């Protein structure tokens, strides 16, 4: 079995009223940086998929970020 990495798709989100981020596993890292750097008041929904909370990367950082918003 072989696998290749999925393409990284980034788009500008200046024109949207709401931001939705979807990540899985360690793929949360770039989205965490985006969420931390967000400077406007638009709402952000983050959908983060992991097998269990024990395998969630940056979970404490995500909880702190959510509490601060």
C-alpha cells in the first residue's frame, strides 16, 4: 500500500463573514496558528477530528484559545 500527502489548499478568507477550519490529527498545527493570529471579530468554527483526546495535538492550546474568545 502506498500513500501520498493530500494537497495543502489555502485560500484567502477576507470576504467571508464566518471562518470554518477543518483539521485532523497533527494537521491542526497550521490552523492553530491561523486561529491565534486572527485579529478581527468574525466567528471561527474549528472542526478537529482525532481518534481520542489522548491523541489530540495541542489540546491544551486549543482549550486556552477557545476560553479566550
